[in-house]
C-alpha cells in the first residue's frame, strides 16, 4: 500500500457501533473496513466523473467541418 498516514475521526455513537460490528462480522480491523469502503466509494465517484467527461465529448467528433462533412467537401472540390 505504501506510506501510511494517521488520521483521527469522530463518529456518532451509532456509526461507531456499526463500524465495530462490520469489523467483527468480516473479521477485519476497523481500519481495513474503512479503507475498503473509502476505496469503493472513490471508484464510484471516479467512474461517474469519467462517464460525465465522456458524455461531454462523445458528440464532438462528428467528422463535420461547419455544416459539411469531409466526404462532401472532397466530392465537391474541383480536381
């Protein structure tokens, strides 16, 4: 994983209990449970951002120059 960094978090009592229960159920440390959850959520957000970026550019490569296609310009030019 590389370099580790210590972070301190403050949770509501109920959230803290849920985290402890998840750690026991999965036989993982609370740190490990949080890391997995954060990575999972991060991948979702990153994927959503990529899709939004793709949707912004997907129709930009139409092969048109103004209102004419490259093919029609070639066909109409004088040889």
